[in-house]
């Protein structure tokens, strides 16, 4: 077979990771979190950035409201990666000390949902993400060093900015 008759191979996919960002565990940081998502994902399609921003904002608020992240000295860590050519993965990690695990409430009627003033964030994430879940930072029966909640959000591979480095340092 001649070189000219070979079919060119598509470029090999390399995952991309952004440097983690660490925030004080106060709700006043939420706008900064959203701004950083927009900055870090500059060049990505607006709808993908909007979805990541919304999910990140919800997960940040949950971490501050329901875990030790919202106490004096608590922190929240946000990480992003282009996990697959068509998937941005968002990680939000809290500071621990809660026995509750994230779950979309399943015991509500339509009327209960219409009247609910809270706990809609995970429903939103469940709707926007291809999938989501969580894992302990360190699986240990007596240590609680935090919980990482992740969400896989879709992105059109044809609209991913070209030339991304494997590790992106944030400013």
C-alpha cells in the first residue's frame, strides 16, 4: 500500500486539566467562582460555559451550606478537566464533616416541588449533566476529609478551542 492511499488517522485525544482553584467557604465567593469558570473556559461554546457555570455555582453553594466548608477556615476546591473530547468534568470538593450524601429528593410530589424553596440544585445538575456522582476524598471509616461531587457536562468536540495544553495554569 502506498503512503498516498493510507487514510489519515484522526488526532489522538489528550485530556486537559486546569489548575485547581481554592475558595474560602463563604457564599460571598460565589460570583468569583462563576467569573473564574468563564475565564478558564474562554473560547468554549457559550452554552457549555453556561452549564458548567450554573452547576459549579450550585455545587459551591451546597458545599458552603451543608459541610464544614462553610465554617471558619473552611474551603472549597474547584477543578475542571476536558475528560473526553466531548465532556467537561467539573469537580467541587468540600472540607468534610457531614454524614449527608448528595441526592436528588425522590419523595416529593409535583406540588411539593412547586412549593420547595431549596434543594433544587441537584435536580438542575441531574438535568444538565450526562452523569454526576460523588466520592470521598479519602475513603476511611473514621476520617472525613471531604467529599468531591463531580458532573460530566457535554461539549461539542468541534467547538473545543484548538491548541489547549495538557495542563492549564490559572491566573
